C-alpha cells in the first residue's frame, strides 16, 4: 500500500503476506477459527493451479509461469476471480475495545466507493462492475487493537490472530457465500492500527465459511480520508495482478523506477494510473482483435486508440478535430522478444483514468512472465532518458515523459525494435509504424 510523502517522494507497500490455513467446513466459534488459522504463521508462495480455463491464444501471449502473479496470460489462474461481468464485495467494519470509532461505516464506505468501482468501470470499458455491499454497523473485535501488532511487514502470528478473531466475530453476521471479495476494514482511529499495513492476505489452503472457500482477504487499515485509489490497487491483487514498484532492500531510495506513473499496480498516486494494456488483455477486457502481434522483419503500420478511450468517453484529438470516444479499436501492439518476454506498445492520452497524465504518446514497456511480483515484471522504457517532467505531481519524473511523442521515432535499446509516431486520426487515435529488426 503506497504512502505519499513530501517533495514528490513515495514509499510503497510491503510484499503481500501469504499464509497456510487448514480448511474447516464451518466457522462459527473462536476455537474453530483458531484451528483453521493456526498454520498461518508459516508463510509460503501460492502455487498456480494446474487446471486453468482456456485463454485467447496468440503468438505473443506469454505462457503463465509458476511465479506469484505471473504476467503470462495464455491461461487464467482459476484461484482468482476474473473481473468480468459483476463481482460482489462485502465490506466488514471492525472496531476494538480500546477505541470508540470517530467515523461511521457509511463515511468509510464513501472513502472508497464509488471511486474504486468507477475506476474499474472505466478501465474495463464497462466490461466489469464491482458492486460493494457495506455493513451498516461496526463489529467489535475481542481484543484491543494494540494486541495484534499491526504494521507494514506484519508478523505471521499476529496476522493470523487478527484474521482468526475477525472471522469469528463476522461469520455469525455475514453470509460469505454471497460474495466474491472480502474487505475487512479496521477503525482508522484505533491506537494499534497502522495505515501502512493495508494488504491482501492470500491463503495457501482456503478457509471454509458458509459452504464456500475463502482464498484471500483484503485487510484495510487506511486513514480517513485514505490514500487515493488504495482500494483499487489492493483489489488488483485480488485479480492476480502483481506489484510493479521496486522496493529497495534498505527501504530507502525511489520505489517507482520500474513503471513510474503508468499503472495503478506501480503507484496509486500516479498521474496516469490506468492499467497497462497488457493487464487489460490478461483480465479479459480487450478482445483478441484489439491486440496486434507484430512478427517478421517487415515494418507494420497500425492505428492505436488511446488506452483510456472507451465507449461514450471523449478522446484527446488534434486541435480542430472532433473529440469522441471509440473504445473498440486496436489498443495494444506486441513484439515477442523471448520465451518469457515481450515488448508492448500502447497509446496513452489524457482520457479516462489517465486524464491527468503528464505526457501523451506511445508508451513502450517490457513484460517478463517469469519475474516475481515486486521484482520488475513490467518495466517502462524511457524514450527521453535525458529529461524529466511534471516534478510537481509525478511519482517518478524521469519516466513522466517516457512516451514517444507525435512526430518522434525511437529504437528500443538492446532489442532493435523501432517505433515511429506518424500522426493522429480525426478521432484522436495514433498512427504508428513498428519495425522489428
């Protein structure tokens, strides 16, 4: 969960917690929940399931690997809910005996919705609807907030105790079988609550409640008001998206060197936080015809619609040209560079979730299907390495002007792939030429 600091610097969320848990047919008593969660203290990475539904096959669709949140998209990891159609999320509000809440569940719900659902509706071009179901009252935890030692790098035993108690008190009042996503939201003013600790807890062995498996829980410890788009970022993990920021070993230095402002999973504070076209392809929001696989050594000319432009949304057009939304044109061009890697090309303009973007043009980035979450699975390539931009708002100014602008050409270092931005159409789409070799 990213944090905002002065002078444009940002800190970033800790790597997500992964825990074991023993399955139980029903969670109705504290003892039963304790048994179920007693093994959460040991941490492990979740292995991708061996059975997966078919995914749109294409020569440039990387194969999903065994790393957590792999960027491979030839199959969907069925351990995760796929964000198409409508998914229902329950919001459970937890108070503590050592603090009287200063806010109401309704106020905390408004901190995150409709902002979170609107973000995903825009990002998905209306193909996905996140429907929140907030409780209207607080549910009291059995122990003081300070008893759980809540913090960014949360120790597994304390995390297990928190989940154990939260499930025990919530289960009699919540029918978990009705929901696809679970948000446990703590009283932000309780003395033991650390706003840096918001994360998704993934369970290696799912819990069992109300006849349904619980694979993961989003634990929210945000301030009131919270960080911008923080719940959208965490919900992205629920859909198998990785962290794209770089976490320095000593916790010091820049966290945004991999993707800068250009994807929500890199920074929720980004000026252009729409999800990469690669992620939209992975999540099922792009149709196969909207992705072009560039092969061979002959130059290919194509028209790329701005990533944020969707049906009914205005798109950024040249001066004097009409501005209107399309949303169904080509969104992504891909060049295969290895067994587990590609180069991706997409048009980023000031539209949709990118309305506050610093620069417009063709964004180029590398995707590595075998890279771990938080270890650079996506890296934006800077077309202007000698300059920076938007110091007043960018999370990482060196990448704020990364796109190839109108009239420019750029050769990807080490790949020999060249892109030329030749013009704009009347609707504001970008005409480009890509030469591989």
